[in-house]
């Protein structure tokens, strides 16, 4: 059962879960077949205090500070043709950034398909094989990490593209979470 109600995130949702679901909702307004997007996560109250003009530009009035303690700020577009791992290896966040998040679209196969993967495929061949597999699923993954190690993810299937069908959980996309967490290591 997805951890989302039709009216929004669960009442007991953590600020990180709320931020992930906000980013997922934003990404859903852009449609599918989008490039990966990177977001800085900043403490809303700190942003309002230290950067009031930016907070106003982002629409963060007094009520916003009490409803969401993390504000996602989209970063510049990722360079075209750059591998995601290579790009993330170049990121260094200023101290004001409490965490980061990324949305990426991927093709996934059910675990039952793993046994049928042909041996000896290189990365390009494997990508082609997955793209042509009848059981493939297009998914949008939103993964967020905080400096303190907290993690959250949201996964949306293209065939069930609805806010009530978004799955959330800290360990849904561990590889991307690790790569994002590494952007905070000195």
C-alpha cells in the first residue's frame, strides 16, 4: 500500500518525506521523458532568516515555515552527455544546504526477469535488452538525503501515474542514495 493519501503526505510524515513528495509532485507536472533534476534541500526557517528576498521569491511566507521545514531548490540543469556518477562526483554543497535530492527516470524489470538476463552484455547492450523486455516498467525515482544520513525515496510508475500510487521508503533506491550522500563527504 503506498504511503500517500489523496490529500497529500501522511500527517506524521517527516520533513524529508514531505520534501521528497513535493519534488515528486513537481516532477509530475513536467511530464515524463525528462532529464535528471538535482535539488538542494535547505532549512526553510534558516532560508527565511538569511535570504529573505529569495524566500519571498520562492513564496515562503510565514505559514510556509511552519508547514515545511525543508525547502527544495532546483539546481542548474545537469550537463548533457555526462554520466550521473561522474556529475555527482563534482558536487560540493555549501554549509547552508541541509541535504539534496534528485529525480531520475529509469526502466526497471521485476526481480523475476533477473534470471533471464543474457550473460556477457556490456552496459549499452544491457540497456537495449531492458528497453526491449516485455515486462519493463518506466519509473520516476525521487531520492533525498540529509547531511545527518537520513534518506527518503519516492517511486512512481508511469503506468500508475497518480499521487495516490507513489511508493515511499528510505531504502527503495539505495545506489542513488549512496551517490547523493557522497556529495556531502569532504
